[in-house]
């Protein structure tokens, strides 16, 4: 499991490098696209990538999209409301 997470982290860094090249993403943050059908763009701190709940979302994204998604950014397949709730909890802790 550790090797899978390490590999995922390296792949995420590559994706984030492309996503963070988009204008209006502050240093230390990355753009993610969230939604089951229509995607909404969020800017989140890179530190979220280390949080276990966020890593679970990344695993689901890998299963559904792989690491070469046509949107060119990190796409997370969950409901926007669930993502907002999760990031609110992460921000509070």
C-alpha cells in the first residue's frame, strides 16, 4: 500500500504541476475539478494531498480516470457538496 501511495503522490505532483500552471492559482495551492457530471473548479492547499481523506478521493480518481484525464487537471469524482463538507472539516482540524 505504501508503494501505491508513493506512486500516486509522484503522479499527483506531475498533474498538479500542469494544473498549477493555470493562471490565478496561488503558490502552495492547486486546482481540482469536482463533480460527478458537471465539474466545478476548486483551489485547494497542496497540504490537503497528505490528508488521509483526500488521499481516498485521489484513489477514487485514479480508479475512474487514471492520471491522464483530458481536462488536464486533477479531477475528483464525487458530489460537490461532499467535497465542500470534507474540505471544511480538513480546514477546521
